[in-house]
C-alpha cells in the first residue's frame, strides 16, 4: 500500500504553532503510516525537529499576497508553488486561518484533496477543496482539532499542549553562565515582550510585580529575545531589587530549558505563555488586547488568566501569582510530610525487628 503523503499549511509564529500541536498529535495517531510535511515560516524548521514524532518533513513558505506573516518575491512564490505541485500530495490541510487567501494557497498546492476552514469565497474550481465552517467562538487548539476530527474523522480528545525538552536545550543554556546560575535558586520569569506591541503590558507594571515577588525571596529573571533586550532592561531599571536580564540571543529551546526550572512565569499573551502551558509551568497570563477564550492557557493546568480593559492592575496579577506560589508551597509541605512519615514508619519497623 502506498504511503499517504500529507501537507499541513500553518505559516505562523511560535504561540500559534504551539496551539496546533494537539491537532498534529491527533493526525499522527489517527494516520500513523502517513508522511506528514509541515509548510511554515522558515524559523519553523526547528519546530519540525522538536516535534519530529508528529512531523516528518518541513518546507519553508516564502509568503503570499494578503498574508502578513511573510512577504516573499514573486519569483520565490512561483518557485514555491511549482515545487509543491511537483510533490503531488494526497492531502493538503489548511491549518493557517479562516480566510479565502489561506484556502487559496492550499488549493494551489494541487494535492489530490485539500481541506480547510473558513470561507471558500473566490476559490477556483480547478482542484478539489473542501471547506468546513470556521468555529468562531472556540479556543485555537480546539479549532485545529475540529479540522482533523470533522474533516478526516480522526478521534481528537486530547487537548493538552506539550513542549518537549531535549539535552541540547540544557547544553545551550549552560553556555549562558548568568542564566544557568539561576537554576540553583528559586526564581520567577517575567516576560514583558510580545511580537505585537499592542499586547504588551506596561514595563512599569512588570517592575512592580517583580519587586513584590523579590521581597518574598525570589530571584527575578526578565526573559525575551535579543530584539527585546532593551524592553527587558526597562523592567530591570524600573525595579528597586536586582533582576537578571535574560533577553538575549538564546534559542526557543534554551529559553524553555530556563523556564522549566522556574517557580512561575508572568507573561503577556505571547509565545512564552504557550511554552509554559507545554511545560506545565505555573503561569499568570495577562490579557487586554486579545481574547483569552481563544488564546488562554488550559483551564485544568496550573495557570491563571488576568483580564481587563483597558489594562489589568498589578495587584490582580500579584494575587494570581500568590495563589499559584502558595499552592507550590503547600505541595512541597505535603511532600515533606509524606517523606517524614515514611521515614518514621521505616524507623519504627526497623526498631521492632531489632527487638525481635
């Protein structure tokens, strides 16, 4: 039997890509023998490697008129579609968005079958394309699962995010001595950046949160990319307590390795918050420009949403942070009590045996 060849089009940035992981996992489970190719922005080559258990191959997407994520030249776009059509995919999934442009891109792959969400307006009849209604009022994770479930009949009950860490992530982190040193002390991460400036909570508010948490004996680590280093430094400069500026050229994996050892993340609605969900790192995610019902962390995880218009108050964020940190303290106390009880029981048993 010929191996089914599937192309998944999702040319988006980190947070959006992480919201597709449950659907990719379901696709692999439902079609275990298929060869699955991700078509995404060039940076997502590393995403494919991290999720190689679900995605076999990667093809870089150069951009397309009407899609803001990338703006490739017409020559690059023509070359891309020519190569995609030569692939002769059995199935092409449009997991990029809700509009006719996204569906038109996937239709131009000219696979044997194409499937997407949203509008079929303006779609040509030159190659097959099935379009399912776009679930407007649903979380992005469920929206992607909906496509796989209703379009392909694949069972999709697992909505849990994941972010697998590999040894190379910790090896990279070890190359940043100041950041690696954080692993030996209780610390929290504050992430003031976001690709969209409209989603950035004020740096002065982050500084207030950082100072209050520092008073509780926690080291404060300000995370971000190299491009966000100046923004992170604004938080550092506004704080009265010492904070580490960890916004640097470290990769997503190295950043996740650092975050995995933190007690808490306080973040805007951005990729770092989705990494925290995948790591099950307790997090407070601040929303005021986007919809938490669509982009928020899992309700059953160790996460809290702080939402407000125009802006949430720092005290709201601190209250949520205090609740999550107190839960960790209670869990550690319970574990210590269990260990102590076990030692006492063991000692008592040993004493009885000695008497015998």
